[in-house]
């Protein structure tokens, strides 16, 4: 690759400390499929009894691994014994060859752990439209599983593409006398507008969680985290978030135990939220992190529609990159959102500074103060559109020339 991946200004000083998840064993290897000098293949072996749930891209051109995972979860009634992830090739829009590659990968992985193929989840990320033979991955499985397990950081690095740092997060909770852990890794920095970027997220817990409850709680967590971020407005063919519950550490989450459900849901949401924000902060070429709140919409769906119209606007994002408080672009983005709002009700804040009020620039607006706030690495925008109950928070980043450089040269 000829593009230069400069470190994100928001990269953490170090990868977070993350506990082991009882029963889950991580392995990585260098397949040579695309990248040189780094591992690009992840294999996670899971114990019998592990439950699984998934949320996937709504793209009409979903990749073969996405279609496989959906069907496998249904066929296996939410049981999982392994996860295989490769980076560098999305195995998307690859026709029958892509389906064969995914099936062969699942079958070979299943033999390694003594499971059925539908108990194996297969995920891919990278370039679209380039078929490859499953043997490029599967030939490494025996050596991987006979070697030393990998760390969370190594696993997170193995699934990276244009990411500039590995992404991990962990939370701990308590149910009765038992402590449980939730750990997650994710990748993504471009083609990010999850509609459930190229985005993959994998969550693991040692608690026991029944499949229907795990699916519901994962979908709820994703809806207010991964589904509320955008880098460039493009939804990937491969977006996938999977959750696995090994049930190996004593904590049990049952549907009728409100306290247990609340404790687990809180930890799961915290991990998803942490990973989602890390993805935005690592947006391709990003120099600014933006939190955008929309309040007063007719309902929550309308608030999110307005927020995403602003967050995905190239004009808004380039103004943020240029540290220009060009609030007229926010007015424009609200107007094109498709939500019926009254100009007279529109109030825009940069930080705590009121910019517009009653359909015009606010009397106390100070351009110099607004510009000062725009120069900060983290920018907070609030848009009030009325007095309705609808509210939404989304996270995005700026759009710089580095984004063009990275994506113009991505396949080289």
C-alpha cells in the first residue's frame, strides 16, 4: 500500500488491560493474503455451550461471510464453537467462489474444534471483489491451535485494515456472588456508517446468557452505539457485530432476573460504546472528534435522522476540518434531513456558545469565541429543533485531505 497511515491524534497511550474470558482461546497468524510483516488472521476457539448473537449490515450487497453468519446462527440456534476473521480481503461480491471459500473455512475450522460447520462464525474485512482460495487461511489452522494463545491486543491488531491502532475495551459486573467480564475488540476507520463500516466488532463474556436474551441486549446496545457513529456515510458490505457468552465463570443472566439483566446490559453497552467511539476517533485522516446532540425533535427516529444528516454532510465535516464555525452548513443539513422543522425553533450551540436563535444568528454570537471552540480536538455541537420529546446523540469526525489520500490508494 502506498498511502501513509499516520497515527491518529486520539490513539490511546496503550492498549487497555483486559482479563481473560474463561473458555475463550485466541490465536493469530500471518496468512500472507494481503499484508506483509503482520498477523492478519484470527481464530477464537470457544467451549461447548457457548451462546452467540449477531447484528449485521443491512446492505443489499452483503458479503458471503455475513450471509453465512446469519444462516449459521439460525441453523445452530445461537450456538458457537469458533470464530475466524481475516483482514485484507472482504470476500464480498465474489460470487460462488466467495460462498465456497466461506463454507470451506467454516468446515475446516469446525474440524479443528470438533464442531459442526454452522457452529463457526466467519468474518472478513478488506478489499471488495477479489476472490481467494480458503486454503490461504485454513492451512494455518493446525499450527495456530497448537501454539500459544494470543493476547487481546494481538487479536485486535490481526483484524485491522486502515486502522492506526488496535481497539479493545473491557468491563466487569456482578450478579449475586459472581463477578463476570465483558471484553470486546473492533476494527474500523473508513466505510463507516453502520446500518444494523468496514466495521467488525466481537464481544465476549464469561457469563451464561440465553440466546434470545443475548440477541436482544446486543441489538439494543448496538442501536445506541455502533449505529450512532459515522465517518463517511458509507455502510459496508461486511459490517458485523457478534457476541459470545461462554458461561464458564458462574454468573447467570436470566430473562426474569431484572437485576442480572440490568447489570449485564450496562456492561455490554459500555464496551460497545467505548469501541464505537474508538472507531470514530480513528476515522481515516481524522483530526477532530465530534459529538452531536439533537434535541426537541418529534421523536427519537426524527432526531437521529437530523443528526445523521448533519454528521454525514461533507460541507459540515470539511468546515470542522478547517476549524471554521460555518454554522450555515449546519442549518443546511437540518433543512435537507427530511424532517419537518420550523426555522424559528432552530437553536445551534458550539460547545455552550449559542449561535442561532429564533430563525437568525443569536444576538450574543461571537465569531471569535466560536472559532476558538472549533480549534479544540474534541468538538461538541448541540442542535435544538423544537420542543418535542425526540433526542439523539451521534459521533463523527472531520473530513480531511488524508481521507482522500488513503482511499484513492487503498487497493495499491
